[in-house]
């Protein structure tokens, strides 16, 4: 299962858990799995059919350019990061 | 020391891998045009029927436009068009990627020209196109505006208070996707957290706390913004001008003008510096609308005063931090709060600042809070490693203080805590192969660091300081195509505007693949109709990502030429191999150039192409050593000697890498010692010229010695890491450490100008 690092300001949704393990082969599936376990998570991360433009996602240390479509491996680490103007990276 | 000896020892490359073309120093392809003044910059551009536009800017920092009447201006003989914010289509209230971050399109449009409210002095409110620039300037004086002046706020801490005047009715604080519903100038709050900071601080033997402020500074590129636009009768728009990204300009024009992408072409001219400041839109949509109204091509130029007051500087900041360490120097916890001035609209560099602040170190427990705060200053934008310089000023000074309290060498302390492959940053990601340790080791063993400071002279106090810094770099999309000429040379088409010699560094990567010389490549930077999408020249990405596109396009050429060789030899193309510029199979062999001469009768012209959007950019570290002397009577600081050590992964063209290291270092020195926007109580900048906004001159500086360290980035075939941004990160902290070493004072603010030093040493009272 992939390990998802929950942003500090979203941990109210996970009961304070900083990391959670969920199944998913893409970031979209990871978000769906998070939503089913922690309702409200999707609204914070997704805008329509795309990753929110205010959010970056890094899989195994690299900030992906394809958002929800990015592949996630069985032992991957997934980080959701704030994407605000003036810099982006991983 | 003789000058020649000094220059010869000033730059070193510690290469780990050697190639045929990569790593050499050919003459740049655009060198002659630039040296003789033939290169065409935006202000040089001419076209038949050209008229001239000028922009009217707000005299107030915060005011409502109650009435605007342009009739007198429009009636002036020679005036052909007048526009105001109401002539722009209503922009969408959504966010779009601009390369070094996201921008709200409504805010972008409102920043191009205000509609009902101005948010800073210099905010555009109207524009005129006329037969001459002088008539346009006269016409601006005839535009009548009735203002309702509003209270303004110019400081990040003041703007964060509940009692501060609000800039926007619709900005509420966002917390990672959650709208708190609270109307505030704090547009966003985020937090990174790792480990258990309470436990970490409980384990600490030494705790250091610091609070720092930094001033607003400008990129200071030498060429002002410019744009020429032609809105044709068929509604196609062509825009010429200086930009860090023709495609992002096109995409922003689509949104701001609500115009089809297929009807907009952006032609980049040569660019006289950008450093992040030429990513956003300012003049292009104004020139386009003036052209639509007048039916003529319109050129709009900024003055230097417009530049300072109307474009996006690097944000002023307030940073408070706490650090806990064990007796042996190991850092066990940090806690930091960063607040940065976004200026008129949300989107400061605080996100990047938070990512970089403690990134050079392996710290098990940490928390970083970031606040993006609007205030009545120009909307801030990227400036070379956006946010990281401000953050490193705080964190690196604390490292220096920790080293002093431990009685430990400051580089040894950094080595003890250094990030390396496998280290997890406080914001989450784990490092791949990075060169932090290598940079520190090279600095520690450098002759500069091992040579004692010369004694104080003439009442001046000498000091030495070191600092270390990080920038993450980016990848993003790039495209290239290569056409093979019959003489074996190639034409390389790319979309990355060339700021620092990237034509050549990209051409060299293609030449390396094809086994030809760099001089056999003719690189051209073309318009948005002539190559695939290419993102900005920014984020230290161009040599990495567009270089990767050239590398892949060259391999596409090789694949196709293998087919041609196979056709020539009547063999299966799978049996043809290519190495060192020669195609071979069995007893057959033919060089790249000879085969190029046979393309005409083996199938005709041949073009290779590639589009990439890589994610393997590697972060970069730099370590700097600074010697200086302080005059305690005047507060003046003179830099005596400087060494910049930086990991480039692989320096494709070492001279350009050295240029980036020296340029970034010098900008950091200016930021440290002199540069700042000075505002009066009404929110007007009082020093909007290079006479009063003091940037370093050659007379102010010694030779900036450089050492290029090469720890290959596994995400690039030659190991390239972006190099353009990290060299601006450590200088202010290195200078602060050296000032402390010289006079025993820890400066907590930028700039560390003569006045600031005299105030902090008690020679004059604090203003």
C-alpha cells in the first residue's frame, strides 16, 4: 500500500494521523480511497476532474505534472503540498 | 598577485565525468550579434505604421475610482486610442500555472489594469496610443479621475492585524483547500510538520531564537518591459517583446483578452535579463487592446520608474524561528513562522521559502508555518530562487550563531547536520542524490577558507562568514526540433528564450548525441507558431529540460538516420549502430556528416523532434565564503574576497555556469547591503531609479571566485542540475555572519545598509 503524508492542516480529517496507508495505483485512486475513509478529503484536494490548482502532489519525491493521473507504486510515498505562486518543486 | 594569475585561479570545475562536447567552452552562437549591438531587443523592434502607447498609473496606494473621463485625452491631436480597465473582458476567477507558480486570472487581469479600485501606487488605470510617445504622455495628463482615497497598509505585520485596512472584499484566509471564511489580508496559511517538535525541543541542550525582516527588492534587469502588438482585421493578434516565456504569455493573453489561442502569436525578442520578473503579463494586453482600437501596431515601453512601481518585486518578509540542538551540534528541532508580502494580490513566494528554509539539513522534528499576505505594494512575483534568500537569511544566521555558541567551525556544524540522499525534508519529500555534503567539503578545504583573514587596518574591522543554501529547481514542458542539413550541420528550433547562454548549452547537448561540434548546430529561439509548447525560462529549468528535449530530438534524428543507413546498405536497420558520430553495421561505416549528404536520395529531408515534461530535476546546493571589512564610523561594508561553491550536476558550458554563479552572488550581495524599496507614508516609493535604488557596481566588488562541483543528477542523461537560482540564496546570510565576525553585531534585517549598521551599533538612533 502507498503511504500518504497528510498535510498538517488537513489532519483534522484523519484524527491527527500524519501518515496513512491506502490502496491505489494512481493519485486519483489514492484520493478516492482517502475520501472513502476520511470524507471531505476530496474537496480539499480536487477541483472538478483535476487536482486543485492550489495543490501539488509529489510521488516518491517528485512533484508530478500530470496530477491525478500519476502512477503510484505499491510502496510509493505520496505528498500533497500547497502550490502557491512564486515557486514549485520537489 | 598578477591579474592573470588571479583570473586563472578564480574558477575551478571539479568534473566527475568527461564528454566530447559537454563540459567544453565554445563561443556562444548569439555572441557576435550581442557584442556588436545587432541583436534585436523589444525596444528596437519596428514595423510599418507603428504608433506608441503609454500607461497612466495610480498616484495613490489604495483608492477607489469614482469616475474616469478620457474624453479630453481622446480629443488631443495625434491620439489614436484610449483604454481603461473597463475595456478588458471580465476575467475568470480561477488559478493558472505560470511556470514558477500559479496565478489567479482575475487578479492577473486586474493587475494589468485596475477597474474600480487601485491597490498600489503605480497600478495602471488607463493607456493611450498616439503618433508619438510625447503626444501619448501629454494625453495621459488629460485623463480626469475622481478618487476616493482609502487607508493603506504597507507592512506585512501590520497587514496581518485584524484592524488593518482590507484590500479585497472577497479574500478570505485559505488553509490547504479549506476556506476559513475569515475576511483578511492573510490570503493563505499553510503548515509543514515533521516528527514531534515538542519532544525535539525538550531534548535540546541549546535553543536559539531569531526574528528577522527583509525589505522589498527588485530583480533589476537592465532592459525594461516592452511589448508591441498588432491586432489585425481578421482578429489575429501578434505580440513582439521581451519575455521569459512566449507560450505562457500567449496562454495568459488568451485568458485576459478572452481570445482564441489559435489567433494569438507571441514572438520573443532578445531579453535583457528577467530573473523571474519577466514571467507575468504587464504590457502585452494593453498594447493589444490599443492596437485593436487604433487599427495600428502599438509599442508600449516602461520607464525605470514604471519598472519599480508597476512590476513585481521580491516580497518583503518577517520571519521568526527557533532552533534546538544537542551539545554535539546536532539539530533536533526547528519551529519557524514566515510571513511574506504578496503585494496587491495573493501569491507571494512564501511557499517556496518554506520548502527551502531548512532544506540543507537533516532535522528530525520541525514545523514551518507560512502566511501569504496582501498589502498595498506592487504584486510581488518571482525573483531568482523566490523566497529562499529571505528564508536562508534567517536560518543560516541561526546556524552561524549555533556554531559560535558551540565553539565549532561553521562548516563542520553544517556537515554534521547536512542533508544527503535519503534525507526527508520537513515539507515531506526525500532527497535523491544531492551534492550538499560535497559543496561543504570543497568549501572547507578551499584555499580561501584555509587562509587566515588579514589583520584589521585603518580602523576598519575585518570578518569572515560562510553560508549554505538550497533551491529545488523545476522541470516543466519543453519542445525542440532538429533539421539535418546536407553538409551535416543541424538547425535546432527551440522555444526557450535565451537569457544566460541557453542557446549554446542546449545546442551542445544535441551535438554530444550526434557526434558533431557545437559550432555545427544553428540554434534558433522561435515564436509560438513554430515549435511545440515550451514553458518559461525560469525555475533553473532551461538547460535541464529544454536540453533534455534537444537530447531526445537528437536521438530521434539518430533513429531516423539509422533507417537511411540501412537503406543505403540494404540491411535491416536494427543491425545499424551509432557511436562517436559514426553509423556502422558489419563492414559498413559512415560518418554523420557523410550520411547527411546522402539524405536527399535516401528519402528526402529529415527532422527529429521531442516534447518532454520531465520530473527528474535535481535540487542544487551552494556554499559561500565571504571576507569583508566594516567601517565602524560610516557603517559601510566592503567585500574583500568571495568564493562561491555550487553543485551543477554537470556543467554543460562551464563559463555560463560560472556566469550564473557570479551573477546570482552579486545580486545577493546587493540585496544584503543596499537594495530596498523606500516608501513614504502615502505608499509612494521614494527611490524609483537606479540612482537611488543602489545596486552593486563593478567598483563595489572583488572577483567572485567560483568552484563548480559536479554531483550528477540521476534525472538527466548528462547529470544536469539547474544552476541559475541557488547562488542568490546564501549571500545575505554569509555577509551577516561576516559582519558579526567583524564587529560582534548580529544584524536581523535586510538590507544591512550603512544606516542599519550605524543604528544597530548605537552610533545613530534608530529611525
